[in-house]
C-alpha cells in the first residue's frame, strides 16, 4: 500500500508539473517590431508584453497568420522570409527565405498549407505548414497581391500587372488553377468575406473595385462603384488602403476610398453604394468592432496621428482623438471591448476601451506596426 501511495504521489507530481508547463494561447498575440526584425509576444487580458523573439529579417511590411491550434505564427517578411514562430516556447521554430520580396500570405482552412505571395520574382509559393518544405510553385509573371484562403483548401490571389485573379484548388491529388481575366487595371489588394463567398479587389489604375462570387461554379468579375471619384479633383495617394482592414458591419461593407477623404458604404448583397462618410484625411484601415456597431479609421502620412470612430447606424463620426505620431495598425480584442493601437514613433502600443474611449495601458515596443491576436486562427481570410 505504501508503494502504491508513493507511485500515485509521483504520478500526481509529474502530472502537476506537466500541467504547470501547459500554456493557454487564446489570450496571446504578436506585435511586429518593424525596425529590428523582431516580434513582441503579448497577453491581451493582462495588457502586458511577455517576451521578444528576434531574428525574423526585414519586417518593414510584415503580416502573419496562425495555426489552428494557436501555437504557431507564420510571419511573412518583406525580404521574402517565411518564419514559423513557436509562441509557446517563445522562439523561431523554422525559417526559409523563399523569394526576394514577399507581400503577405495565407493558411489553408485545414491548417496544412501556408501560401506566400511575392513581388519578386512574382507568383505564389505554397509550403507544408509543419516542415516549411515547398509543396507548389505557381509562377504568374506578375507581382501578386490580395492572397487569401478560401474554403475547400483553396487560395485566391490577384496580379498587379495583368489584372487577373487565380484560384488555386489543392483539395485533390493534383492542384487545379482557375484563371479569371479582366479584373481591372492594377489591382492593389483584396479581401474575402468571413463566409468565404465574396472576394473583392481594389483598383489603383482605375476607379472602383471588382468582386467575385466564389460560390458560383464559374465566377465572373462584378464591377463595384465603377465611377466613384470621377469628376473630383485627383489627390496624391500617400499610402494605399489595406483591404484586410475593410469592414463588414451587418449588411454593409465600409471601404476606404483611394485618394479621397472619405469611407464608402456598400450594400453587401447588391454591391451598390449606400452612403459616404467624410473623414479627417485619407483612410488606410477602416476596421469594424466585432459586434459591428463601430468602425475605427486611421489615416495616411502625414495625418497619421489621428483616429476617428464612426457609428454604423448613423454613419457619423462620434469620436476623434490623437493617440500619437504614426498610428500604423489597430487590433480589436475578440469580443471588441478593447482595441490596441500601434504608435510607431512613440515606440508604444496603446490599449483603449471601445465604449468609454479611455486609455487603459501603454506597452513599450520598438517601432510597432502590425498587431495580430491568436483569435485570427479561426477566421477565414485572416
């Protein structure tokens, strides 16, 4: 009996030790520190930084996606680096330099494949999410933009130079590619809705946008707002809006207008314009709080010290404030009670209450830009 008790005690002790080492990742996230090639591991509930992970290369225009278990982040660097970060062990798990200049990526719905879109040499490369071994190389003879994941182990991406959108289906034993022509002149970014149905790309070379219905067996380009901005004085574009930050609030999209001081409201079903809201300057991100009641907007240089908050019922600006110089990115907590803002030129991330607009915490960070919470692991297109 004494031996049995001892054995149980040892097992209990080992179990306790193992449990103590288990780390829940649901509250965690990574912040890009663009100047130093590092990422900052943060805890959103504690509003605190936990660790800095270094050695990720050029992060001047970086983004990331998460594995479905929220343990690994796949960081896409401007130097073509694809870095797999283990946020439990707080270190780089693997890294490959797969191109000369990459511009983002996506992870398949089953979490098995990671795709990277490239400016140089162009095209899309797809890797095994576990080993980072190359699975497929898709040359396009063009800079690729707007790469997103779609249901059914598919990736959708668009070409800046040729104005085409391709759908790469990797659900079978052989990859199948569908090519859609005439998407418009110089597409610069794209988004996909959370249900995986609507893919929208913004156009730099002409006014308007182009959409695809991915539920259609033979998707065709759908022109959206083909004349928005016509007749108005053209303005210089200081920074291209990011379509990942476009908002879907109930039955409407909220889109930053290229080169104009306004956001556009579009019916999500008919894709027709419903309203416009004048803004402080040229919007970059227009991001919806998760409940859809607010849209938070930041702006391009040199007016990038300001945030405006729009009420989605009245479509009016209800709050404006200046967090600091160079507000580059925003990220809501999963239920939207707080928002984190990267203020690059103050080397800080600032956390605000989205109902009272109270500043709750400031976190030191080196030239922070993108903020990515692990809740993104469970959302299509992010």
